[in-house]
């Protein structure tokens, strides 16, 4: 690369609100992980640059970028980071465990204040709307809504390659939002409708359904 050429920044597809809690969780639960070392490995696989929000300088992604909810990263970068994490922590439920505790992070709490005062249908809408704010690679559809049951479909953009960790993360996030809404006894089942592309140049869409079962608190029953 020419020394005078500014590197191209990655696409802004996934909010660092997702990586903010990911890093915090892993630091607390798996302190031996070399997270910066993983980022260094990714930098050798493909370009990983962002624009510094204060200086405007284009620079390689560092750990502090992932801990600042104002940054955005490409889907490919986040997916590759997830793959490296699973390589070091081979727990098939890790994504769910992290996502389901997302409700403990202050940025999410601030965006969902008052959710427990909404009725059942509006809670489902709010969950979809909040999730969609932080990822630009997919759309959310509420397919079914019954007492104590919501089915949400995620349809990814063409060419978006997903992995099991990411889908488990989504399931966990739905559980976390349900907790913020005041629900109890929450279970979330992730069902693959179409696995989608295996390469980003394929014009296919990955489609997953998430069936959320829960016990409504008295307030939701009254206002639903």
C-alpha cells in the first residue's frame, strides 16, 4: 500500500453497542483471553480500519473502539471476531449466554426505559425496533403474537453470511429485552428457515425464526 494512501474504513453495519457488552462479558468471565491479540489476527486476515471519532484519523481497530458504543463495524469483521472467540471458548451456548445478559449494560437500559409499561404487542414491536437500531444487515418481522408467545423472523440482506454464535447471540438478546419488559420464565428457540449464503458474493438470504415464550407480569397482562 502507498504510504500516502488512506486505508478504506470498513462498512458501518453493526453497532459497537453489541461489542461493548461482548468485551465486558468476556473480560469478566474469561479474563485469560487475549482479545487484542484476536484483533491483531483479524488485521492479518483482511483490512480492519475505522475512522477515529475524535481525530478523524483512519486507524486499525483496537479494543477501545469495540468498547465505545458510538462506533460501527462491518458484519464480516464481527462475524470473524465471533469465530475467533468460539475457537478459544468452544461453548456452543456462549453467544446466548452473552446476549441474554445484555440487559445489564447501561446503554441498553437507557434505550429501553419504560418498556415494562407497554402492552404485549407494543413490547414485541419495541423489541424488534431496538434490535434493528444496532444492526443494518437484516430486517425484523413479527410473525405471531399470542399471550405469552412471540415469534420474530430475522431476514438478512443478500450475501450476509451468518454463524451459529451470531444466531445464539440474537436469541439471547431477545431474552434480555424480554427481561427488561418485565417478563418471567423466558425461553427462546432459534429455528433456521434458510441457512443462506456460504460466501458474500451469493445472492441468498439467511432467514431465522425466534420463538419467544414467557410468563407475562401482571402489569403486561393488564395493559396488553
